[in-house]
């Protein structure tokens, strides 16, 4: 297991190194002059050129990348042009909020979708299976701004049960924080439920029809024991991989949800950085999201290996 862990950690480091090169190169070749964007369209050209020289925007890309990478290693991620503050604390604050939102969504989504998928697979073709499949597919097909607006109108405005803004006031207690997160978390769950539910259902149906399940049943084991020991353990393997891949998207792809519920997470921050060509901030946000994505996949790989000995011993490694 230690050997497997070492290989995966090395793969994560290589992934981060390659991603950092791509992120820095792509964000620094975006159209537009940094000095002109900061000073405005009517600023004199010599002032724009002086500012570009002060910011280092006129130096070769490889030199800027080497200096930026050395700064990242030291904990200096540069300075935001728009906020005139250090990038790392700003990204860390927004990332923490997005992790709270994404973690709350996963805490509700995973047990709900897995339980529904298991129940539907055990009743394949029945009324429960058909209703849940149709409803889940219909809700999952709706974009998040539609389900988000629906939740705000019904539960926030019409019924008045929940706050429509996700960010609680300063010094709010845990219950108040949880109440503010209910609607955006509900929006995420509705968005991703169908995908995870269908994955679990399909894996369960395949595991229920397998030879090892039939053998366990012929041995006379109780149905609950067969499900728990033999079926569920194998059926959850593809689902774990999907969850690991969803973590990165949940953290960095919540621009619509964060905008709709006025939640200052890293998704809205990266959108602001891109539209204002705040290169240091854009690179910092992208790197942080890549890091979370890599860690999410690493956690999924370790859990996958813990449940599947063939992966641990390298006989079926992907």
C-alpha cells in the first residue's frame, strides 16, 4: 500500500507541475495589455509601458514563469492588480468558502444518491426505479440557474423559510451558517443527483447479476449480508472514481451557483480575475483549483485501492 501511495503522490506532483506550466502560459497569452487595462483606455502610452515594466509584463514568458514558480514555492503567489493585496491569503479565504459549500453538497449528495441507486437497482424495472430514474433525469437536465431561481422563489420568497443569500452575517452561529447554505446546497444536489444515482444503479445491477453474488446466495447467506459484503463493495468502485472527479468541478465550477446566491467563493473570484485580466489572481485561483482536483482524485484512488486489493498490488492499476 505504501508503494501504491508513493506512486500516486508522485503522479500528483507531476500533474501539478504540468498544470502550472499550462495555466501560466494560457493565462499570460490572453489578449489585452495589462498596463492598458489597469490605467484605462485614455492613459498615455509611455505610462502604460512603464507600468508593464514595473509589473514585469514585458519580460519573456519563461522568465516570468520561473520567478512565479520560485515565489509559489516560498509562499509568495504574487499581488493582485485589482485588489492590490497578496494573492495567497485572498485565494485561501475564497477557497475555504467554496470547500465549505462543496463539502456540504457532497455530504448530502453522496449518501442520498448512493442509497437511492442501491434501492432502485434492487427493484429494477419496478415503479420506484422508474419514477426515480425519470425524476432524477428530468431535474438533472435543468441548468443550475433554473433550479436555483426555483428554490429562491419557493423557499426564500414565497414561503420565506430560508435566506436567499448563502453568506451569513459576521459572527453567525453554526445553525445560521447551515440555514444560509441550504438553498445553494440543494441546488448542487439537484444538479448532480441524477449522474451519481445512475452510476450507482448501473453498478449495482451489474454486481447483482455477477457470479460471486450468485455464489454467495447459493451458500445460503442472508440477503442483507450478500448486499453489504459482496455487492455494495464492488458496486461502489466506479462511483468513488466519479466522486473524486466531481470534487474539482464542485470547487471551481460553481460560478453560477455562487453568483446566484451571492456567495463569495473561488468560482466567482476566478470569473472576476478573468474578466479584469488580473493575471496573478487568475493564475493563483487556477492553481488552487488544480491542487484540490488532484487531492480529490488522490483520495478517490486511495479509497478505491482500499476496497480493491488488485489495485493495491498493481495487477489492475489504471
